[in-house]
C-alpha cells in the first residue's frame, strides 16, 4: 500500500476527530462541558489535588468522599463522582496548577504535555513525518478532551527508550519518573533484564526511591499511608465492581472478561496468562537482535495487553507502535491481515467505549493481534528501494 494512501486515511480520520472536537467544544459553558462534566473531564482531578495541597489538606486527596466533596464545591452539587487513583508522588505533576484558573490550568497542562510528547517523538524517530502522525492520532484527541496524563507518560517512555542504548543512566531516570503510573511500566523491567542493562536498572530504582522520598518530604508520610489504606482498596473495588465509563474505557482482558460475565477469578486468570505470555515475548525480543524501534513498539503493545488497568487515553503508546509498524510495512510490504488490525487499532481509542458499552469487548483481541504482528516482524528490516503497492 502506497504511503500516500496511508497519509490520506490518517488525515481523513484526523479531520473527523477535529469535526467531533469542534462540536464538543461548542457545548462548553464556563468550566462545564455541557454534558454535566468539567471541561477536560479528568483534569479536574489534577486541579482539585493541587488546590487541596495548597490548602494544606493533602490527606483529603486520598479520601474518596472528601475528594469528591471538594470537586462538588467547585463544580456544583450535581457533579459526577471522580476519585484520585495515583500514588502520592504523582502530586508533583499537579504542583502549582491551582495558581491558575481552571480552564487556564487545563490549557497549560495540555500544551505542556503535547510539547513534551512531540519533542520526545522527534528524538525517537529520525524522520520529520512520524512525530506529526503521533500528534494527529485519535489517541491524542482522546487524551486532550479527557484531560489525562497520556502525553506525559508517552513522552517519558519514548525518552527512556531513545536514551537507553547510549545513555542508560538517564534512561533509568525517565523510567523511574514513569512510576507515577506504574501499570504502564510493567514490561520495562523485563526488557532491561533481558538486555542486562544493570546501570539503567539501578538508575531507575534510585530515581523511584528519590521520587517517593521527595513526595514524603513534600506531602508527609501520611499521604502514603492513606493511599495504601484507602485509595488503593477503593480502586481495586472499582476494578472488580465498577460499571459505566470506567469499565468501558479499558481495553484489557480482565475488563473484557467482566463485560461478558466471566467470574472475577476467571477474568483475572485470563489476564494473568496474557500478561505472562506478553512478558515472554518481550524478553525474547529484547534478548535478540532486530530493529530497535520495532522492539520498543512491541513492548508498548505488550504493556497494554498485560496490564489489567490500561485506558483508552493511555494508548498513545499503541499509536507509537502502529506508526513504527506502518513505516516498515510501507517499505517491506504488508503481511496478511496486518492492515486491518493496524487500521482498527489506530481508531481503537475512539471505539473501545462504544464497543465495551455494547457488550462487544474486542479491544484486547485487536491488541493481541497487533502484538502478534509485531512479533512476526521482529527480525525483519525494510528492503532498500522496495515500496510495494
């Protein structure tokens, strides 16, 4: 398939996303989005957390009822329930956000995240085209309007793997910073162990320890006790009992099992089997040779396959993988079934919610299919001069 057609399809999807975005923005009224949510949806969590820290009420962040009450005080009594789900060192991200009005803080948050991701993408890919593709990906639109931290996590992951071959200590720092969202880093230790990257492992461990230590100094050790005793159990209950959008946004095997009515233990068992299988693939690929970016792409997809708690706004990592695979396929030729999997995974951040809500949770099947495509390509390199149609 020619590069021009891929570009045309990408731009067409991006324009459709833009049209939907304009329609959605037209509903905004003040800090409300016209659909009984805050502008930037989940960004209200970061902003509320910043306000509570500033008011010396950090402990309220980790009490779901008090946190929800603080949000209702700002957004109105009928504001829907949101809760803080991150470890205390994630509060560093929210630092100083409350010094700005809500929509101004949301704009700064979004632009900083976009800028960091774009810069990291420019360092990861040698061409000028791929970073722009990442900005135009449906995952980017989803992340903007959900006000989430996917741009920051994608930037840290990309930076870590860009630096790893030549500057492993600095790469470890990036991986350590990523621990504010630990479910997105579960495959990184597997890759580092496979490569015997001891300096990166030590660096990541020290960075994590310093990051946690800094949070204790800034917010007190009580924040960690409350996170472990209140926030974490509440989040686990949501995983096993939660319904609605929280459930629909997840492309995991565990949540697919819940949606189709499997017993919790069986859904957990399926997720565990897939996680082990994904880890084995990551280990094998990083022990061997092959094109570096394709190996990283496989790890990113394996992360979403293995994690029970990935969301559609975390799928910037999958978009990176899709761009890597498409670049190779354009030069070396598409293999059977690849294009349809790539196309569906490209729009998956948009369609996972309606699919899950309709009782058709096929997202983990698509991601696992994409993982298989990347593993099949693990030792392939584009043939010079070949551009099959």
